C-alpha cells in the first residue's frame, strides 16, 4: 500500500469512528436540543397507555414518560401506533422511546435495545364463565378457538402451550380479546394477568374468569425500548427508574395504576 492509499485509508477510518461516536452519543443531547421527547405507544392498552374520557393520553407508562420529559426539561409528545408499528416507529426515528407492555425477547432484541425491566407480569388463560374449562388440556383442543394479540408474547406462548387449539390474532389492546370472548368469537384468550384484570370492571360482572393454570416459565418482564445506538438514552432511562424507585414515585404509580381500579373514576 503506497503512502497516498495509507493516508486515504487512515482518513476514512477517522471519519468512521467520528461519525460512529456521533451516532452512539447523540440521542439524549438531540432530545434536549429539540425540546421534545417523542414516545411511541399503543393507546388501547389500559392501564399502561390509553385515551381517557377527556381525550387525553393516560396510564402508568404515560406518567413515567411524563416524568422522564420533566427531568430532561423538555415537552412530551405521545405518538400512537398499532402494535406491529411500534418497533418500526422507533427504528425510523419517529420516536425516541418505545413505551408499551412489551416483553424483551431475543428476536425483538435483534432490532432494538431494551432497558432493565420496570415490572413483571404473568401470562394467563382466561375464558367466559359460561365455559367449563378448568385445565390447560381443556383448552388445548382443535375445537377451541383462542384469542391473542397479533405479534405479542401472548401469541407466541399460546402457540407453544396450546398447539392443538385454533389461534385467532387481533390487532389492538387487550380489551379486544375480551370483547371477542363475550361476543362468542373466541372460546378463550391469552394475555398477561394485569392487562386482563384491570379491564374486567368495564365488562358485565362475573362474565370472565382466569384459569388457575398460568402459562410460560414464570413471570414475563416488561421494558421500554430504544434504538441500539441510543446507549446514553438507555442508561439514562435505567437511572431514571433507579431514582423513582428510591423516592417513592415508582410505588405510587404502580399502586394507583396496576394494583387497583381507582384510576377509572378519574379517567
């Protein structure tokens, strides 16, 4: 390699390193400079994120991201997407953070980076009180149709643990499966327990019940998502949760939104 080629190679290497540094370090400063934190949510997922009776975004994750925006000294912009549009919104740069009841999986982690889990939930089977299903085996039959959310962990788990049942996927939030169940379009559903229990008061009393058998290998974590190159934002979100856990803000949020239904009176 002659000296001119060596110089060109060295210059290209320096530029690559410099631009890589900008890409990996710029996200947090760009948010502050822009004055706006853009968050991708799916608003049909109460109590995590939904549109309340005043037409405003509300929910556990909305409150957390509001806290993040306040700590950054910027405004919060909430962007609504279908479930299958959340990761593309993040990758395309439309959003800085993905805030949904999403479980980190190895497949998803090939596309985006997940923060430390902020909560754990338990996958479950639920059905109409008119059905006499009692066990996993009762549901795992060819003549049973199970409702799930398209692209969700519940869909993956249902296919794994109920291979003989018919799986019917829906777009939208967890209440869609319950609506389908009550309407008789499906015989049972699979979702996380919190997503089911917190919306049951919106439906006729004693119309839906959870089977005792839980699915999966223990509880599933939920986490926020960022682009792979947003390392400083990933670190900052983890630090934010460390702080709100220590000052009581986290427990206040969880108690209000996820441990009861008092929020329904306000929203």
